[in-house]
C-alpha cells in the first residue's frame, strides 16, 4: 500500500507526463479494446480503470455505455474532459488513487484495464481484488498489458520486469474467473508518442462467474 508520499509522488509523476497539449497515448481507443466493440451495448455501466487522458472511456461512452473513468492525475482527467466534450459524450470522472480507493461493489457490467502496469506485484493483487468486487456477476473484464518481452522494446511500459505480465501469471491470478481469451503476442503499437512501435502484449478477456 502506497503511503501519502507515494500517492503524491505518483500523482506528480502522471501530472508531469500529461502536462502537454499532446495526448501522449493518442485520442483513439486501444486496438484490443476496439476489437471487442460487440461486447459493449448501450446502457451498460462500464468502469475505465486508470483511464489517463480518457481515450478509452470516451470511446466507451460513444458506444452508448454509462462510463466511470478513474485516474490519479487531475491533469489527465482535465484532458479527458476536454476530449469528451469534443466528442460530445458524457463521462463521469473521479480522481482517485486506486490503491486506496473504496471500490464499488457489484455496480459494473464491464471493466476496462489498459496498460495499468504502474502496479507492483503486491499492488496488483489489490487491483485484481477490486475488479472482482466492482463487477456484477456475469460482468466482463478486458485487460491488456505488456509482456516480459517488452523489455526488448522501447515502445512503452514500466521497464520493470516484476510489473509485466505473463500468461501463466494472469491465468493463476484469475483462476476463479471464467477466462474467455488469454493470449500473448507481438504487434506494432500506434497509440500516441508514448505507445509507438513494436511491443510484446498480453490480452485477457474474463467474466466474473454468475454463481
């Protein structure tokens, strides 16, 4: 669990990254997320986790979803609000440290978690437990992150092996879920200046069981 200094440091880190007029991760949705567009129906309640400058939360709202976009950075949220206004959609925003956040219980039909690898292994468990809490039974989770081979590339990521994903790690972490898809592959990213070039990716689609 981050202490108060750690929270302030994290907020400052992301505020500094987002303190440019450029959308550093682009304004278009993540490719993995957009490829699952049929999952998102009008009226669904969706949580966009660590949504940064809002590209994914705004896209979800464009699909007719009711979206809560959560991020630690006020500057990121300000840019996300601007993007939502430009796209003429309504998104609910909340500024919060996800390690300390009071995760909602059973409120969401879907959770979207794209490149949330600021989390250490210990923090990752807190996040994953939060996902379970926040989803309704039968709700779907979409998660994409960098695999360990990303250390070979300079297209983004934390640069820390322990923060990266493997298929085996995610399969174990989500053992109680109904895993619909879990794959590891390499592809070229074109998602703004901070996500550009060949990348090692791991994707997960999983549902919280109905029972």
